């Protein structure tokens, strides 16, 4: 949580001059994480047609997951949930309202909670052996950074859509999770993820 607080303070200081000038404010929803039971909302601020600052927050609802199947000698199964905060900025490379190319950088602080059970299958020679089960849970705080690029197209005066790709990388190495193929809040399943965000302008143009 200290990392999240530091990010928030830095972002406020970074964008203080921009916010003092009554910038354009938008809210957005990224549809891609919905496929992984994750709600991601965003807010963007800009005073210039050439760049914008953004903050995104997401919550992953409890999802059943495991690290293997019942044919293995050891496996974990349970639920995974978490939340994350992402801060960053984007630059736009052409003034067109129809298709605007953008490239951005962001940093993400995430939290993952896993709860379930570990099962160890014993191989006995003379008779079937009962599996050994024990409760297993862990909490992880994750820090990652990355880039996002794509196009923004205007649908109406206040409604726009971002389509692109997002590349993330863990800072300090990939964490040890119970199940390496799970959807990690703020990171995803793989380093490269698609983006499809709908933006609605609350103030400004």
C-alpha cells in the first residue's frame, strides 16, 4: 500500500499545473478485462491535444483457479482475487478526431489474494492412500510497468474508443503465485494484452 500512496502523491504533484487550468476530464471502461471477471475504470485529464494523464483502477472478483490437474502428485486449487491502481500518460501523434495514434507509459501497483488448499497424492504399494490436504493461502503485492499504444477514434462529440495493445513487465521479477497461468490483477495472463476502452467526456471537449 505504501507504493500506491507514493504513486498517488507523485501523480497529484505531476499533474497539479494541468488540473489548475480546468482540463478536459473523461471517464472510461476497458472491456477486455471483463472477460476475466475484472472491472477496470479509468479517468483522464488533458489540456492539450498532444498528451493526457490517466489513472486506472481495477478489481478482480473471486475466480476459481488451480495450478494443475488431479493426475499430478501435488496441486493447488482455490480462488484468486485482487485489485490494482495504474498511473501514466499518453502522447498523441496526429490531430485528427477520426483516428489519433497514441503511445503511453504507465506504472501499476497490484494486490493478489489466493485462498484454497494444497493436495498431495501419495503413491502406496499395497493399498490406496488418501490424499493429504491442507489449507494454503497467500497475499502478494505486485509492481509492474509498461507501454500502451494504439488508436483513438471519436464516435460522437463526447464518446471515443481506444483500440490497441498493452505491454507489461514485472518490476523486480515475476512473483511466486499458486498457479502461474492465472489472471493477475493489473498485469493479465500474458505480458501482451489487448485494450478496448470506451471514454466519455465529462467536461471540456
